[in-house]
C-alpha cells in the first residue's frame, strides 16, 4: 500500500537559502502514538518540509491513520521490511535531492516546538550535519541531552539522532545504515560521519522530545553489545578502551541498579533524593 501527495504528482523542493528538509518516520503497530508524531511534523513553520512515512505492514490501525492524512503526507508506504534500519534505508531511496537535509522522527519522537526545524537549519549555517538538543522523558523524570562533541567524545556518548539533520549526499559518502544492527545502527552511522570529512555544526536549541522506556533488559544488553561493537570497530587504542570500560563499568551497573529500584518501587524516591 502506498499513498501521499507524491502519488498525485505533487513534489516539494528547496532552495540554496532554504534547503529541503525530508522528515522520515519509521513505524510499525504504533497506532496510539503515530498521530501525535504526524501532527508535530505538520505544524513546523519551516516552509520546505516534505514528510515520508515508512510503515512495516502494521496491523493495528496505524495504516488507517496514514490514510486520514493522505493529502498532507508527501509519501507513505506500508509493506514488510527487515527491521528499522532497512526501513530507514528505504526512505533514503525516496530522497533524490543531494542537498536536502534528512531527519528521522519515529513514532516515539516529537518535535519540541513548531519552530524546531526552522531554528536548527538556520543555526546550522549550511553544514553537512547539524545537531541540537533533545528532551528525554521517562515517567516523571525529564532530562535534556545534547552538547558540542568531537569524534573521540562519541566513544562514550552519542548525538541525539531525532535532533540531527544530515544532508542526503552524506549517506552516499559515508554509507547508509548497517542493517546488521538492531539498535545501534544510527550510532554507528553518526560515528562514521564524524570520522569522515563531513562538516558539522552544533546548535544549542531543543529540537525534539523522546519518550524513553519500553526497552526491556534483553534489549538494553543488546544495545550495550552493539555499542561496544561500534567502539571496537571505529576507535583506536585508549579511546576504544575507555568507551568499552564506560559501558561495562558505568552504563550496565547503573541500569541494573535502576532496574532493582524500579522493581522495588523505590525509583521515584531515589530520583527525589538526587534532586535535593
């Protein structure tokens, strides 16, 4: 199944002063969330935004929501895929303008304000990769992440992918998403960007909001294994060692303690104590 304004021959283009921004949403069976994500994209004030939705053959009513927005989404398709990074690569095939910016806003992501994309692209100064800040919510806990980084910093952290614009031609330069990853493919891609002669610019604006949670212990441990795989492959010597140590000696123990506190009903109390 396919739909959207492109099917009827309508296309949006950009200019040198206001490049096209292609917003991509990858979704599967998220009927309770997808409409809020769509609304956040459609309310953006930036004039040259096209919206592409790749649905993984949802069966819960998500496709019905896409049909309701058929005259406002530029292109949507619902078909089986081989995972999130396969779907994201499919979206890249639909973007032909090499100077267009691509940003991924998936079904748990929201743009923070209607001005988010406008401020990000304006502050980016035409850089190949422009990144900002993101609000992370986990129940009653709210944190803001994002700062200016260099390549070696990424051995211990990552950019906020839903707050990052990347020009379409960069995906041809450094390679697309590696579909052998299940969780860390975007992290791997961003590290490859910083390791290449790709121009980057940090914009200290909050761009998006992401709801955390929903990752069980097995998925968390998989994300740690995949992150260490990227660190071992992309960094050298002491930087690689420091990145692996951070996962093993800080991230995994911290998650284990958080899991115990949540199971005991004490996580809220612990967070309150930390705020004192």
